[in-house]
C-alpha cells in the first residue's frame, strides 16, 4: 500500500512489489533470488549500465523474432516509420470529445491512441494494436500469420509508414517477420502511453492549471514507472563493478526503488510535480524511467508528445478520477500501471 500525494487515494501494489518496497527501499544492492541480484543504488546502476551494452535478448522491443535477429538498420527503419506516423497523427489531431475519454482507463486511453495513430489503418494491421492480443501469444501469432498471408495491398485510403514496411516485403516469411515487428513497435505506443497517463491521473488528477504537463509526466514516471525494472543477464563485467555480484548472477536494476529512495528525494512517496521545476529529468541521479543515458528509450520522443496530447484532452474536458474510487490496484503484469481507473467529468 502506498500514499498518493495529498489525495485520498490508496495505491495497492501486487504483493511482490509491496515486498520490494518493504524489504529493500534505500538498499543499493541486495540478493533477490538465488541467481539474481537487485540493484537500486544510483551510482551502482550507472556503473552497471555502463559496463556493457544490452545484448540482443535484453532489448525489449527488438529482441529476435522467431529466432531471426533484428538488425540495427531494421530497428532504426521501424522507429523512423512509427515516429512519422505518430507525428502525422499529432499534426492534425481531432479535438477529442471528452465523452470518448470517460470510462475505465487504461483501456479507454489505449483505444483512443489506437484510433488516433492507427485508426486509418487496414484492419489486418489495426488488430495488431488490440489490447486483447496481450491475453495469449497464440492470438498474436494468429493475427500476425493471417495478416501476413494476405498478399493484396489495401485498396483505398492512406497507408501508414509502418504498414508500408510490411507491404513492401515480397514473400511470406519476410511479411510475417515484418508483421511481428509492426506489432512490437505499434503496440507499445498505445500500451505504454496509456499506462503512463493513467498513472498520472490516478496520482494527481484533477491537476492545477499552472502545473506543466511535463512536470506531471516526470513525477508520474517517478512514482509509477511503467518500465519498473531493467534486466541484465549474468556477465563477467558486473563482478568487476561490484564483487558481491557473482559470475552466474543476473542483475535486476530497479528504478521502482531508486525513484523512491529517501536519500534521493524529499517526500519520496508524495506526488509533487513542482519538484521538477528545479530538476533536470535527464540528469537526476537514480531517475531512469527511460533507461540509461547511453541506451535511452528510442520511443521517448513520441511518448512525451502523445502523453501531453492526452493530458491536454483530459484537462480541456474537465476529466478526473471518479471521487468514489479510493483504491487503485497495481498488478504484477508487465508494465507497472494502475489497472482500472474510473475517469469521469467533473
Ligand atoms: C511510457 C513509455 C515508455 C517507457 C517508460 C519506456 C522505457 C524504456 C526503457 C526503461 C528502456 C531501456 C531498456 C533497457 O535498457 O534494457 C527502453 C528502451 C527502448 N524503448 Fe522504450 N519505453 C517507452 C515507450 C516506448 C515505445 C512506445 C517504443 C516504440 C515504439 C519504445 C521503444 C524502445 C526501444 C527500441 C528501446 C531500445 C532497446 C530495444 O531495442 O528495445 N519505447 N524503453
């Protein structure tokens, strides 16, 4: 359980996360499992992430697909394509009807973002950003395989930059590979931004008019970082950084804990967006919501404007969390997010 600023909302974390806070908050390094060391000290996190680059299996977005390596050039092309699609969507955003954002978040936010960025896409692509695909990898496999089997180009309407990468592939295995990658880059646009803005609403809505969106985002990312851990598998470089890390130990870096370390933050559990007035999120020690400076998230430059766009819509529409909802649950389920936030008009 954790306090949420001065609001009367309680955030209830999944037992394993609550246990991490209870047992390890403020500890720079600790044994988490027989073969895993947890790390939350800012200097140690920095040294370990500098020790070596992430390997192919550790890269969340571009780990191999069906055993096939994703090259640097392919990754860069995909990110350029989705970036162009997000920019196009934000270039002529429809003013959202506030009523469309009322309901249960993050689901409502996810669907709004899906329609904003991928709404004009042919169904075979749009289905790849569906929340239901999270339920089982088999559904993703079926959606990808069916879409890849379709040879024809969608007849009318614009084709997104991202879909063009699939349609340009000239055989089934390449098309299927490209469909998986479409899913890998398109889905996080909806999942992660919906999680981030849901968390911000839960923590602080209704927001003061004079608090900039960026400060709300930085503070929500601090208290509820959707990417709450960064895994690095055992490797000889780590023992050289700290002798307590054995040759067979994986390392789990925990921004979840460093973001609430009482030695680093005043009122560590309080939602205080104003603290960011004098702080640089790129250089605050132990603050790693988008990873380490050396390998920072490639999606950040589209996540931030999308999150700001949603927050603007929330503010313009006078939306907030239903005052009758006083408990928000954070399950242990991939992204760290409050699972079911009821958003209403004030
Ligand atoms: C709230 C939104 C997001 C957060 C908090 C976030 C967080 C992170 C973090 C912590 C890392 C570093 C991981 C590591 O070092 O192991 C990372 C890397 C990365 N992120 Fe994000 N991310 C977000 C959204 C996105 C989106 C929407 C995309 C793509 C469309 C994306 C693509 C990537 C890529 C390509 C990398 C580099 C590593 C890799 O190859 O996967 N991220 N992100």
